[in-house]
C-alpha cells in the first residue's frame, strides 16, 4: 500500500514502522486523547497542514520504511 496525503492515521499505524515515523516527525495526534476518537478519519495531509509539518518528508519516510 502506498501512503499518500489522503491516507488515514489508522492505516499508517497498521504499518510496520508507522508509529515510529510519525512520532519521530512530531505528529502530535499520537498522544492527543481526542484524536483517538478520530484516528480513522484523520488524514496525514490534513494533520501536516494543521501543525505545519513537512508532508513530503513524512510520506517519503513512511513509504521507504515498509
């Protein structure tokens, strides 16, 4: 599965190193109690835009880490 800006956090977290890559890049949703209720709907592109994270860098790491 290729991870894109439209991939949800739930899908990413199912990958082998998804949580490590997200944590390394400072994705705050992993520790946010409210995000746990929305993880199935939160897309990585929206999260990066909201928090000013580098989407291209994160996608590259996620797609290279599988």
